[in-house]
């Protein structure tokens, strides 16, 4: 049993907030801003102290990362370092926050499009839910020399939910390009120049077919089979 308590006011508010999450909320569970403030009525900026935990490896999702949450809800996904221990609460040298200028630079470089699914800010997902919101994500990218670096990329609120552990394989992609034919590389170069690729009519039909329920997919298969006779 831990000797540390979130109710110990001798500890800093960040450490107490971390202990509260562990003891009262638990990993994977949802808490509200109201519950947080009720637990720490004497701490004016307790919301900020919780946000600061992300600099120490704590994953605390808001609606921006998890669309299933309400506006006043957050999900304690994963515990990070034990910030209540001496020396652990000091903020790391590399802060996780980005300035508005840095974010805008990434958005412009990515043409204000999600680099995972291609959707633009404010566009509809097509399922009647909330429209797309763009944010800047950190992507692990393996380099040709074998090192792994963190780079910034634009992602929508939905792609961010499932893409936290994604790592891009740059050497693998470059190797695949080498194996393309001269014609295929020319086509790919055109996509690079336009920074987009329009799907062919065949690909669009396939994509529409894949969205159908099994009964309707069978109707399509039967129709194709009949056309081939």
C-alpha cells in the first residue's frame, strides 16, 4: 500500500493531482472537471496541473483525442512517472506544448489536411457525427540510418485516437520506391507534385462496395458473376 496520499497538502498540487488520478479515478476511467475541482477546491489552477502531467508521460485524453467524451470529461488512459517522488516532479527540458506559430507552420506544410485519412478541417466524416478537427501529432519515424526521430504531422481528432503508437517506416518506403517500374515512379511523382491522388473509377466502386452490408455485397457479387457469363 502506498504511503503517499493525494490529500497530503505538503505535496505539490501536480503530485497530488497525479495521486488523485491513481487512487480515485484509475487508468482507463473518465473524470469530469467538476470532480477534479471539487477534490481540490483550494487549488486555483488544478486543471493546468493535470495538463502538466502529460510532460511526464501521463496520457490524459480530452474530447480532442477521444470523440466519445463530453466537453467536460477527460479520460485517465495511462500513468506516467511517479511525480510525487523527490526529483520526479521537475518538468523535463523538452516541453510537449507547441506555440501557435509552430502549429500553423505544420498545418501549412501539410496543406491543412489530416495526413492519415486526408480529411480537411471542418469537413464531415459522413456518419452524422462531429465534423473533423485538425491538430498536430507527434509521429515516430524510423530513419534510413536506423535511428528513430519524432516529427510533427497534422492529424484529425479521429485518427489521433488510434495512432498514438504508430511508427513510420521510412527505409521500407524508400526501398519500395526503388522496386517500382519507371512508369510507376512517374505516376507516383505526379501524385507528389499535386500532393493528392484521385482514386480511379474502379477504386471508387470498390470503396463503395466495401461499405455495403453482407446481403447487399452478395447482390453485387451475383450481378458481377452474371455479367461474366
